[in-house]
């Protein structure tokens, strides 16, 4: 017998649709923050730019949860929230941080600086257009364009131009390397621990910024410890995915 058709889904209420629209507006506020970061960078107000970057991080870290709770895909099916998220993330995670690195003098002047600035901009264009940038098991494939984090540490810890240049080159290459990076709010592996540590890291971000330009070494170490954890879990997830792939290849069809 043919399967019975699924019962039609009841339309969501006006209140539910308004809640979904509010989530999209919440996400879109990141574009305004990116604009303000660039303005602060041009005006030489580094601390304001970094504080705005923290607000952008908080929005990006919470809008997905709100979107799933508000069932935005069902409430407003004709609006592509994932595309909106990518646009905002490119502005806040890539474009604005690169501008900030330029205006703070962390990039060399002239052609070398332009080339270094181009690397994350171009690599992230590729990363944000990959249809598999977010895997089915909720990881990021390739370096997830956290140039805002790179800029934060470069500025707060006063990285030299050669050191920053090395990180820009290496991370731009890693955009194309199929490492599975941790997606703290979605990855099932160590999700609760990752969320807690992400919140602690956000606190260390704020403390380092309050202490700027003389951050306390212990706070800096505590902040960087999360970065080490993030990379460690990412390599673990990559190894697990590779093992599963090998097992699938050995399993007869």
C-alpha cells in the first residue's frame, strides 16, 4: 500500500511569525555593528571597535539558538536566514577585523600590507560560499574565518607584524584544508563543556579589554587556554570523522 500523505502542518500564528522576524532583525544587527567597528577603527578608537566585536560575537553565538526555538524556517519560509547569517558573519568576522588590523598598524604599509589583507578577505569569500562549510554532524569544514579573534589577540597582545603575517598566511591556507573545526553551539561532542568554556572565554575577552593595553599575563593565558582546547577538540573531531570514513569505505555495499 502507498504511504499515506503526511498531515498538513498547521500555519504558525502571527505572534510566531513576528518572533521569527525579530530573530532575523537580531541577526541583521550584526551588519550595523560591523559598520560601527569600521568607523571606530578609522577614528582610531580601538577599544570601542573591540567592544563592538564582542557584542557581535554574542549575537552570533545566540541567534542560531533563538532561530531554532522560533522555528524561523517554518514561520518565514521565503526568507533565507542562513544567507543573512553568512553576510553578517563575513562583515563582522572578516571585513571589519581586517580593516581594524590595517588602521592599528599591525599590517605593513604598501603592497605587502595589501596582499596580507587580501588573504583572509579572499579565502573567506571561498569559505562562506562552500555548501559544505557546515557539515551534517555540525562542524566547520576548514578554518571558520575567525579573523575577529585573530585581530583581537594581535591587538591586545601587541603581536609584531611578522608574527601576525605568519598567522594570516597559515590560517588562510587552513580555510582550504578539510579540518573539522568545533561548532561550540551545535557540535554534539563535549557540547555542554564547550558552551561553558566559550562563555568563560568571552569573560576573559572582556577582562583583557578592560586591562588593555596592559593585559595581565594570567588572564591572557586563561584566554589562550580556550584556544588550545578549541584546536584540540577540532583535531579530535577530524580524526573521528576520518576513522568513520575509513570504516564506511571498508564496509561492503
